[in-house]
C-alpha cells in the first residue's frame, strides 16, 4: 500500500469493539495510528461476508474479524484466501487455546461479552462520565468521580480517563493552567485521596508540544511549546499538587496502559475487595 492510508474492515457477528480496539492499538505503532476504518457489525449471513471481502480486495484492505460462529468464520477465512485478502482472526487463536486447556468447546455465541448485565452498564456509565467531565467542563462531577486526574496539557489526562472508564472507573480530569485557578470543589472533597497528579519532565513535554504544533501546521516557537512557558506551567502544577497532598505519577516515559496499571493498583488498594477490574498489571517498579 506504500504511503497510502491503510483501509481496515472490522467484521464481527457482534459489535466489533474487540477487533477495533486491537486494530487501533496496532495502528498506533505506525504513522501516528491513522487508518481508514470500515466496521461491518452483526454479520449473520455469508452474503455480507462475500461483499465485504470483495470490497477489501478492491481496496487492498486488511480484514480484522471477531466471528465466533463456525460457519461464518470458516467462510470468511476461505473467501479471503481465494481473493488474496489479508484477514486477521482476532479471537480464534485465543478460543482455540482456551478449548485446549479446558478440554471443552466454547459456547460459540456472539455478543456474550456485551450482555446487558450490571458490569456492562457500569462500564457504559463510566465512559459517559469521562466524556461529560473531561477537561474540567463541570466541577460538579468531582464529588461523584471515583478518581480525579490533574496535570498540565499533554499529560494524557483524557486518554487515561477513557482507558480507566473501560475498567469501570468514573474519572474526571482538571487541566492545570497558571492563568486559571482550579475549581474550589477540588480543595473541598470529602475524599481528597482520589486525586492523582500527572507529572512529566520538562524536556519530554517540550518535545511533545513541539510535535503537536507541527501536526497542526504551527511554528514550534509558539508560547505553548517554549521551555520558559512549560517550566512555568510545571512549577504551578507542582504547587497545586503539593497543596492537595495527592499521589503523583511521572508519565514521561509511560504509555497510557502503564500509567493505568499503576492507577488501577492504587484504586484496588484503596477499595480493597470491593473493586476488581478485569485486568490489573501492576508496575511496582514505578510505585
């Protein structure tokens, strides 16, 4: 495909969120994660698969699929091979591994992971909460939040909030800017221990902001990316965090997933057995 933006078809006999998550994670390692996504959800007929494979062939696209119904999965694999289309089975190998270890066949029922149970609703609520209370939009949500992230611009507050929301954690985040005082609610919480400050090294933030300006077609000399301005912001942010006596995490060399692991471990310790996220991978070396 050369420098052309890759096209990826997400094919699923359910929603397709699992495949999309994996595709986005893989794409983030290339070209800034830019690709053309085409989602084909709730597939229940081979004719839809035939049309999708044909379109993928014409566009030299990749197909990523999570199809658990055997006849649809086998048909997709066969048609993709016939058309010379690269098709990646996201779930199949893991199903096969579980089957081998547990000694019994999977249920082969589409959409089980999205059954409308309490856990699913908590995840949806947390995602909606993160969107509503992102970037300090409404300080009234701070008391209701499970966690509050604070930090200067480009410390991954929003991506981290959304990642944690998928682990059923309701997160609000507040940007720290010298010219704008944080909301009073932040200093009068019933549980100040739920505040987490995100810090970053000056040089790292300088490089990130310069790249951000370049991507927007702006000159890197803009005040936003100068070292003097960044130093001013970091000094101000550190003063607020010291005032709040909150836990801090240096995100300079961490991916969002790594920071989230530390946060989830912190949440687990605070909640004890009342909180049990799907997956917690603890980075104790950074604690």
